[in-house]
């Protein structure tokens, strides 16, 4: 048994495994956003044109906002990490005694005592970087995400738009190819269900959960969300007609 | 200077600071989702009824999917943490030599050497819990989120729906009160802009960033997303009319 195999997912299909999380969650959100428009329209009996207008308005606006929001929050998280690190550096200079005490408490909790504990504390506080790193992990329990914010944001956007196009695809094709209007929603449901199954499978890699459960959860989630949207569409559609 | 004050945000307004992150990101997503519908409709010249049908379909379906997705991913993250912990327990039993070596490497990197290093390793590996905890933090850099998944999911849902209602509020009121149809979109823009400013301010607490920058970023993000939706609505609206 190889340790790397036990802990790492490696790369899946053509995705860098580092960004599968963004692909999965961006993809789910993209598909649900446009599928809600499609299902709401089906419930309300709305025309193809409204599906495409509201579908694309939501696809671009939500995809943009989600990925830019992701960019800002990743940047802010890293800045927050650096800020706390700076506070720890400040504290070991200006509140040295209590910070030494904290290191002592941390290692006493690990089972060190007596002279050995004193020696361990001495080694840790002899190097400021080691001292601060120990406080970050042991006291604040903060770990830095070293991935570039622009990359996680791009992965989110691409996934959101690509997967979000799937529920709209039958309506989009109906502009050029003749498709029975009655079939547009069923085709969209099948295509979206298939997409959710693939994403659920990929989610199994991210969460290292059972693949079948992961696929079932994701498909069910999409189905229930669409049911809600259909129900709202039908209810409000009959109210306004 | 008090350490708790330096590191913690405390509670803000009536929110438990623990869940402000969920409130902020759920709220932004809720507002952008319905604001995209409102702006797309304004661009396409769609009726009040379509704004409410698609607005509420997206509000409920996306809010449901986002919070249930949050629930599953929190649960999966915690399960993944436990799984890796179990792997580490397995490894210290079955690959003891290499796991002892890893502990030695971790503490050598902290500046320990010679006899003291041997003693430190001995204390760490004398307690399996301490040994595994050290591997989780130092080797895998994994920290457990101890919040209940149901709470983070609920905080997300409540924020999504409450803040997501704001862009729709003028259209909703127009059912009962007479409001000039020309004013519905401007009122929605002002209300949404105000909501984004409040959320941006709260985001300042979450990310501990400069409040003015946080407010400006959030309002701008909402404005740009709405501009995209308006543009798509206008473009497709003129194509289909």
C-alpha cells in the first residue's frame, strides 16, 4: 500500500485534481441555476424566448458573480492568514512571556514534561518562523491555501458556464433545428440528469465518498430543485394568467 | 492588547460570528440570482409576472440547492477528515518505521537534532492520538471544521432567501400597491445596492479586510453582474421580438 495512493485523488479524466472541487461545485451551481429557469418556465408554460433570455441572463450574471466572489474570498482568506501570522510575530516580540507559556502548554498537552518540555520549548522559540508556524497550526488551527485565487476563480467560471449550458441546450438547438416544443423540457431533464450524474461521480473523487451515493445525492438534489422551480412556475403562472 | 480581541471577530449585530461567512456568501448569491432576473427582464422589457415567476423559481431552487449542497459538502469534508485520520491510525500500526521517520523529519525541520530529537520523537509516538494529530496537521495540513453541517446549511438558506427577496421586493409590492412600472427597476437597483453595501460591510468582518474596500467590491460585483444580465436581456429580447 502506497501512502500517496491512500491520501491523494491524483488526476481524474483531464482535470487537474487540485481544481476538481471548484469544477464540481461551480458545475452544480451552473446547472441548477439554468435548470431552475427551464423548470420554472415549463411550470408556467412560458415561451422558448423567455427560457433563453432568463437562462442566459442568469448563466452569465451568476457565473460572473460566483467566480469573482470566489476570487475575492480566496484573496481575503490568504490575506487573513497573513494578518494573523503578523499578529503572532507581533505577539512573540511584545508579549513574549505569554507566548512562551502557550508553546509550553501546547507541548505539555502532547505529553511532554519536566526538563524535556523545557528543552522542546527552547528549540521552538529559538526560531521565530518555527515558533509562529506552531502557533498558526496548534493555537489558531489555520492552514494556508497556496493555490492562486485567479485559478480557482477561472475553474469555477468555466465549470459554471459549461455545465450551466446543458439544461439550455435543447432550447438553444430549437432555434436552428425543428424540435417539437413538447419535447424541449423532457430533453433538458434527461441531459441535465446525465450531467448531474457525471458531476456526482466527480464529486465522489473530491469527497472520497461512495460513488453511487455521491451520484444519487447529486441527481436527487437537481431533481428536487427543479421540482421546486416547476411548482413555483405553475403556481405563479396560474395566478397571473 | 488582548489576544482574543486581536484574533476573533466576536459577534456582529445579531449574528453569531461563527456563521457570518455563510450569511455573507449565501446573501450575495441570493441577491445576485434574483437581481439577474430583474435586470435581464428590464433589458428585455419583460412583464412584472415574468420577473416574479422566474425570480421566485430561482430563489427557491437555487437557495435549496445551495444549502443542501453545503450540507452534503460539509458532511463529506468531515467524513474525509475522519477517513484520513483512520488511514494514519492504520499506518502507524502497519508501517510503523516509516511513520516514525516522518515524525523525526517533521521535528528535525523545526530545528531539533541529536538526542533531543530522539526524545521528542519518543514522546510523540508514545501516544497514538498525539502521533496521529501531529501527522494530520503537519503532514496532511488538515484541520477539522467542528461546526454542525445542518447549522451552516440553514444559515446559508436563510441568508440566500432573505437577501434574495430584496431585488424582487418592489415587484412584489406592485401587486398590492400602485407603483409606476417605470420605477420598479430603479427601486430594485437602489434596494439591492443598499443590501450589497450592508453585506459588503459584514464581509469586512469575515475577511478582516478594509470595510470601505469590502463594501465597494461587493456593490461593484453586484452592479457588474446586473449589467451583464441587463445586456443579455436586451440583446436576446431584441432578437426574439
